[in-house]
C-alpha cells in the first residue's frame, strides 16, 4: 500500500502537464498488467503444473504426479517445504512481470507467497504447512486440479480513495515525511523519463520526416530519369519511323512505350504521396498522444 500512496503523492506534486502524461503512461502500464494476468495459469492447476513439467523437459501428455513430486522434492524427505513449493511458481511470476516498466521485487515476492499459501490451503490436508507426496497425488485426482479459475494477481490489486485516505491519515509524522521524500525522488525520476520520452518521440518524428522527404525525392528523381530515357528512346524510334521501310505497327509500339512511361511517372507520384500521408497521420497521432 505504501507504494501506491507514494505514487499518489508524486502525482500531486507534479504540474498539470506532467501529471496528465504520467497518468496516461500509468494507464498503459495497467493495461499491460491486465494482459499479462489474462495469460497467467492458475497456481497449482493442471495447466500450470504441466507447464512446469514441460519446462523440466517432458511432454505434458506424459505427466506423472509421483515423478513430478520427486523431481521437486529437492532434499528428498518426502514432502515439499514452503521454499520447494514456491520454486514451482517462479516461472509464472517471471512471465507475469516480464516487460513491465514498474517492476517491484517486493511485489514479485508477495506474488510467490500468495501462490504458495493458496496452493497449500488446497493440498495440505493435515495443516502442518508442508505438502506430503500422498497429499499431492490425491490432489491431482480431485476436481480442484482441473479448475481454471482466473487468478487475481497482486499487480492489479488496488484500494479505493477512502482506504488510501485512511491509510495516509493513520501514518505517524515520521512515516509520512519519509513517504513524501520518497515521492519527490520518484517525481524527479518520472519527470526525467517524460523528458526523455518527449525527446525520443521528437527525434523519431524528425527521422521519419527526413526519410519520407528523401524517399519522395528519390522516387521523383527515378521517375524523371525513366521519363528522360524513355523520351530519348521515343525520339530515336520516331526518327527511325521516318526512314524508308517504316510501318504502322512500329508506331503503335512507340505509343505503347510512351503510355508505359506515363504510368510509371504516375505510380512514382502516388507512392510519394502515400509516404507523405503516412507521415502526416503519424505526426497527428503523436501530437494527440502528447
């Protein structure tokens, strides 16, 4: 909760422009987290366990609960302790946080803990905090093992404004001061990233514009060169047509060649216009995003 409150404090301290940009970036990050969560396999479910089985180098169709348990019973004492169980969820957690800009190691640790507690609750029948081999094998035969309920990840959990207000109000002065100082540091980091994002966006648009103008010039130059070569060819053919023995089919060929040259010129202009249209759309989209 401290992390979320610190972020809110940071937003309050920003000017309106930076706050709007940061809130837009926050929304993009939130959507990425939702997309990641949708791909998550429910901890302890058949699909998740078989995914680990495949990571171990086996075909999921050959899944064997006894062999799986033994492979992850690192000390070979016939039961999974909390550390051995948490190791089974490492891949899911890494994939959940992969590619996110705001990666928090505490959140990752909390996610693993929540998964372990959730699975232990369903499998640990004697309540000793460990999972014995027989408990795991019996679990794989139960309907719970085939369940595919959505998993509510910690990265998308949030509190409403009233809960945040209460949490902030209950902070002692030292804690509040510490969070405010951390929020100001986060503000400086975020504003620096915003400036870098602005500069990169401008640089990318300048490169794109330069590329488009060069491409258009190249296309036009190529069209002119083709037209010039074609014109020279037509003049030579026209001179030849005046010579004795020239015939009507030759004149038709000349006309066809001239028409082909005109079509090439039009195509080059269309391609250049299309490049300009794409550039204009991208510039408009970039301005709207800013």
